[in-house]
């Protein structure tokens, strides 16, 4: 995406200018500015931050395309960003996803292709929308089931420009509500998702908490959800008391509330990983 020799000289010229402009802004005395001047400056700074986010997307996409994380001994570009920039893993993963959606792509022949979401990429580069707006629009289009895309191509083609137009007047939270309603209109019963859609969106995230415990969230396919439902229903049944009056197997079980009542076994947390549980 960048030519190494020429890019080096451009970076050497651009960064000192950027630092000088930043220093001049930092030297301004806010008390000496009028309310209108303060608001105008904030508008300009926000637009500039959005445009710089678009540049960051291109840089991240280049790192990912080069496999730079593997070169540094790290498992993914998200981990590389997290450690280098000292940001959370979730935020880093979100930046990688957004860069993949908004950066130019290359075909196997080497031909440069436009981004997956060219309108969103252009709006972010112009500073018209924020990275959060862009992420919501991209995720909303991605959530559309394949069947909806195939059966209603004209309507689906309007989703990106419609949400982009609304992003110019709505904040990200309001846009997210509108996006959910729009997706619900195209798939009102929520039953059009195919096995391919479910496999495309399956995910599991384990967050380690400060006390050593963890919080697991997952998006499963229907088959995996059925397996886990059967497993948890079985383990959550109240144990039958033995002859001593103590619950059978109580030494190996820890009780905590579940939606169906009863208790769950510690054994579920000690089970070896099985690929079919997340398939």
C-alpha cells in the first residue's frame, strides 16, 4: 500500500509538521477564546481525529497484510496493536476488523480493489463520521443473512448509504438503534440466517478477571447451542442425596444459581477443549 523509499521521506517530513501544529494548539489559552471559537476548534479537532483514524486503518491493514505480528512472534495483529499501543485486546481487534472493511484490497493478481465499504471509507477519510459510526454500519451490513442479500439485493444495496446518511445527524448510540431496526425489517422473524451465516458469526471470548476468574461470552451455531443446552441441563439437575443425607457428588460440585435452578458442576470448567462444542 505504501512504497517504502518514498514513504520514508514523506513520513520524515510529515511527522515534524504534525508535532509542530500540535504544539501550537497546546499553547493556546482556552480562556482567551470566545465560545464560538472554542466550539469551532473542537469541531476541527474532531474532524482531524476522524481523518487520522482513516489513515490508521490503512496502516493497520498494511501490517496485517504483511503478517507483521508473526514476524514479531505474536499470534495476531490485534495482539500486536494491544501490546505496542497499550490498548485493550477488544479495542485492538475492533480496529483490525474496521481496517479490513475500509482499506483498499488486493486481488490475487495484484490488482488493487476498492474497500468492502467504499462509501463508509470515504466518509471516514473526509471526517464526516467517526470510527464508531463506521464500525456500526459495517457490522450491520455484515449481519444481514445471505438469503436476504440474495432475495432482496436492491434493498440490501440501500442499507450502507441509508445508514451513512443518518450517521451525519445521529450519534453512534442512536445509529445503532436505527441499524438494528433496519436489519429487523429485512429479517423480521430472525429465522432467515443459514448455517453459513451462523458459522460466519460464531465467536467465543474469554475475559480473565483480576481475581483469576473468567467471563465467557459466545455466539454459537444452532448445533453448538443444542449441544451446550443438553449438557448444561444435565449438569444443572439437583443431585440426589445419598444415604448420609449429603448430595451425591457434593465434594466435586459447586452450587450457583442457573436459569433452570439446581447447580452446575465444576467439571464443566475442567473439560478438555472440544472443537464440536463451538462448531
